């Protein structure tokens, strides 16, 4: 059988199981709306929490944020090589300094994506003879980072601190170093890790803490500086992404100066990868400023989720998240049914993507509903009306 023939069969099996994914083409986005096949629909499935991904082009660039943009020549399109090879630009360092200050850490290092950051940083900090204790709901990039590292990995049940404590007591003494790896707000369940408790457990067992703030940076903490800042917890490694609340792309690791020096030498997604274009680093400076001044947007965002949560509470589906985070999941539990809901909602002008395995465990297929601060109260009212009418009458 040819490889292509085998693929055809494998794709048919995915389709029959309700698990074939096809990226949907959208023609435009902005203000919490997306255009699909010429029709504007409410977008409730991006991570553009603060509405910064597609800014109103008429909005002025915030004061103090223009220096970075001016420092980059308009004719420069790419960075041309890894920063270790062809040199780092002042704008990269400037962005990293600003990200470190923003996250209350000593230093930061840019990566081309959050995926690259996690698959690079975990193998850089944990090697053979070390132990990684990883939450069972951690993002694929954290899972893959653990797999790529030569450390032993043990998955603990989601947010189960007693089990984590047992593992630490039993196993940490047998390893050179032990790491607890967690998200701050979990991407699919929208629930919040008890970072202070995790820090305390780590300290009690001489373990270290690795926190991925992909869904809390820009949302929680003073000026959106994250959940670690809010709880005054200092992890040894802090990961922030720039493709979500920041509305850009890319990511960064933060921590001590020594950590960042080490990552510059050992994080393979930094060492062996072309630096992000200088103009992108300049945009980070602008975005930090926008995020810092977005208190009203943060309040608006969380109030949207709270309203969605209470309006959907009577439906015959379990709801997870949406409590102090912007992510609310309606657990449907079947891949065919969740995609039927997605299609019906889209027909009625609301775009909510069905989330299936392997992104979530089979049997927990869900509608992951994420509003944006760019939505108005009326947008949310309209979304609620449509969601309730579709979900009250399962297909
Ligand atoms: C989205 C996400 C990432 C990946 O970030 P990208 O910049 O999109 O590659 C990493 N960690 C978590 C928890 C995420 O949700």
C-alpha cells in the first residue's frame, strides 16, 4: 500500500470518529467579530482576550511606546540568523528588559512561540537524574518538553495537591532535582493553579517551580502582570506567551539572570532558531504598554465570562472554568455532537470552536467559550441567547 493510500485511510478513520479537523478560513477579525464566507459573526473562540490582536488602525500608539518602533528601520524584514550567530539587536534586548520588568523578574529571553519556549526550556533545565512532576491537564507543549528532556516524568492528577505531596515525599529524595511543572490558568479547563501552595510544597521538598502563564498574563495580577505577581510567587522558570492577551506571536522565559544565561546556551529553540524579526520585538514594547493600561478591559472581560457562566448554568451540561479566568468550557462529551453544536451556532452567527481529542481527553469534548474585552455587553447578550437556544435542544 502506498503511503498516500495509508493516509487516505487514516484520514477517513479520523472523519468517521468525528475527529477530523480542518482549519476554517476566516476573512477578517477585529473587535470580537470574525468574517466567515462574507458574513460577520461573533467570535468566541480566540485567545485575543483584550482585543489587541487586531487594533483599530486609527487608534494612536501609546505614549512612550514609539521609541522601539522608531529604532527599527522600515526596510528590515528578518533577523537573518540565530541571535548567537549573527548578533542580537538592541530592540530584542529592550523587549526582554521590558518583559522582565513587567513580570517582576530579573531577566527574560524571547522565543518564536510558546510551543518553542516549552519544548526548549524544559529539556534545558532538567536532565537524566532529574524528576519532572507534571499536571495531567498541562498543555501539549509542556508535555512535549517533558518528553524531550532526559528526566523522568510523572503525571499527577489535575490540581491534586495531596497526590503531588505524596509523590514529592516519596520520590524527590531519590532525584538530583525535582521540578513541579504547571500552567497558572489552564488553557482548556480555565481553572486556576494554587501557585502559593505549589511554591510552599516545592520549598518543603527542595523542588523547583516551572509556571506557564499563557492564559493569565495580561489577565490577572497588577497591570496584567500575571498570577505569579498577583500571588507574590517567584517560580524558578516563568513562561509567558505573546500570542494570547498580547495579540501578537512569540513567547518568553523569565527568571534570574543566571537562568537566562543558561537558556541562551542550552535552550535549543533559542540556539538553533532564527530570531524573531526586529519589528516584532518593537511591537512587544507597544503591546506591554497597552496591556498595562488595560484594567478596564480586564474587568470587562471577566464580567463577560461571569455573565456567560451564570446564563449557561441551567443547561444540561457541566461547565468548567470561567471563575476568575476568561475561559469557560461547556462539556458536551462527544465529538460528533460538539461539532454539530459548532455548526448550528455558526449558522446563527456565533463562532465557538468544538474542542476534541487529543487537545482534551476523549469523553470531555467541549465548546470552549472565550469572550474578548472587545465585545460589548450587547454582543454577549446576543451570544447568550444563541447559545441557550442551541444548547437547550440537543441535536
Ligand atoms: C497556547 C499555549 C502555549 C503555546 O503558545 P504559542 O505561542 O501559541 O505557541 C503554551 N502553553 C500554554 C499553556 C498554552 O495555552
